[in-house]
């Protein structure tokens, strides 16, 4: 049985004052039936890890470099993230792919580095609005999945997050049937590549305008094992109901 996961991506948001939200979240969910992961900006990593120490909340990074070290100004390695208290790292988010030109091959290399460094790789994939309207959703998702997920992926070190680009932060959400179609497709693709046992252990998250009002119905969809949440994860009062909905799904 795959354990559900509620992951929060703070993106470029949060200062020291935001750490109080982590403490509040940990207090609200002392023994959750689902895993909880918060990925704050790198400037808060070690302080965030200290703030939730001993709780059920885990801390993750938002990106890492594929190299272990070197002349890469401004970048962080998997080992650096782990030393700062991270247990996971988001990779290949659509904003990284669009703003920084990250390719599937680059995301795969980062995922390999993260896994080798002892972090869980949360690998993001998702189609653009143009691809959706052209009927290429599954083609795009399948291509990104094949190119971004390394051969070393297992349920212990890899999570896949399906985030349709056109639904991120827009308030637009695919229909439940559309979400089910993609998640079922991803499970089938993973099974074809890794076999039923490994594929069945890899968690598939949905991301894109998830909020307390729609969380329960999304979590009831086939092969949805949780969510990768953006804005609604910044406040404990907003993220907590999403976690609760996942726990009872």
C-alpha cells in the first residue's frame, strides 16, 4: 500500500517569519496518516528543518545541481541540501523548465544525483495548454516521464508529480476524468518500464490549483496518491484541510 503524500512547494516565498507556519502545521498533524513534505526556499532550509525536528513534517529543497560540487555559482548539490536538513527535492517543475530551459535529460541527471545523495526526487511533469488543446497531453506526459525519470527510480526514492502547466496557480483544474486519464496512463507507463512491483510503489501526486474546496474529490481519483501544492501550502490554516482530506481519502 502506497502511503499518501501531501507536499508543499513554497517557491520564491517565505522569510524567517514563515517558520511559524511550519510549527503550526506540525502541531495540527502530530501523527498524520499521510506523509507531509514542505519545500521552502533554500535560505530557510536548515531553520525549517530545525523548526520541525521531531515532528511528522519533512523538509525538502526546490532544486539541486546534477554535479556533486564544482564551479556552479548559485547552485546547490544534493549533499548540501541533505546537510541542511532536506529529505527530498523537487525537480523539473514547469517553472524551472520554462524559466531556466531545463530539459528532460537535465532533470534526469539531477534526479540521479538526488537519489545518489540520499534524497527523494519529486519529479514534475505536465503539459502546456497548447499541448492539451492539441490532444497531445498523454504524448507530452509520456515523453517527459520517459526522459526525466532515471533507471534507478523506486518507490523509496522517487515521487512523480503531474502538474498540468495551465492549471498551476490559475484556479483552473482539469476534470476528474482528465486527471484520472493521465494518472492511470502514468502508472501503466511506469509498469511497462519498471515492472508492476516497482511501478506500484511509486507515488503519483497531482498538482495545479489544489485547495481545501476541491482536495477531497481529487484524492478520490484513481492513482492519485497525494498532491503537490503551491500557494495553499504557505499557510498552515490553508494546507491543513488538504492534509486532512488526504488522510481520509
